[in-house]
C-alpha cells in the first residue's frame, strides 16, 4: 500500500476491550451446553462489536487534512488544501 501509514493500536484500551470481547465469546461457545445458547450467537455478536471497536479506533486515529503551506499545496489536489481557494 502506498501512502498508507501504519498505526499501532495493540496497546490501547480499545484493543484490550476487543480481546476481552473475543475471550468472552469463546467462553460462551465452550459453555454452550450449560447456557443453552447456540455457538453462532455469541460469536456473531462479538464479531459485530469488535468491528464497531475497530471503527471507533480508526476514526479516533484518522489524520486531519494537511495544513496549508506552499509545499503541501503543490503536492495536494485542490479538494484537499484550502490554499487553492485563494
């Protein structure tokens, strides 16, 4: 991927919460007999919740548009830089 920056979220609270959701779903799958839940219900719910957490993490780490400078504006398209509007 060109132009993509790597963001390490492994030590964040959202990553730990996603891991806890996964472990809880796995425990519920193991305890299927005693809970009466089908295996798919906790797994699908956990997967949806983990994707929500990924979306929250991505949104909170999204970079803002670059500030307007002569080097930035010469390399950015007009829609991305406010100095083109001058």
